């Protein structure tokens, strides 16, 4: 599956952004979709994940209550709605895909995902 992320930008603290990730090439509903981020000098970290149907979602503690992951299986797109943004949310955000059928351990780490988009920069100014 090929992934293309978009929607990043520069926003003031307290503002909002919505990231999108368009998938192509394989059956979208076979995949759990994740968002990760990587700040300069830091490792890539988990942000959120959604299962194939959208019925199960997982979030990093640092974004719970502020970020919402969703998907549109008709448009082959996963979204990350971000509100109340903080300067520490500044990073390159990546979408990722992995086949997961809702059994066993959910994919929540970068090593669990085999397909990645190119990343989109989010900068939150104080």
C-alpha cells in the first residue's frame, strides 16, 4: 500500500490542524492505520491507531483528549484531528499501515508497521 500524508503546517499554540493520509494500491480495509511523529533529535513515537473498521482506536497518553483518529473507508483516507496544540506537538507526522485483523496484540510501535507515508511537518509556535 502507498501512503501520502498531507495537512501539516504552522499553527499557534491552542490551535487546530487536521492531517490526512490517502492510501492506494491495496484493499484499504485490510489495514490498521497509525499516526506517528518524530521531533528533531528524538525517536519516532506512537500517536494514534485505528483498526480496519474504525471501531477500535488507541492513543498515546500525551495526546488523549486532544487528538482524534478516524478513517473513511470509501475515500481510503485516515485522518488525525488535532486540537489544543502545544509546542511539544511540533514534529514530522507520519501515517503508517499494517495488516491487522483485530486479534492478538494491536500494532502500536513503529516496528509493527510495514508501510509508511512521506511525513508532513507540524510546527506549533508558542
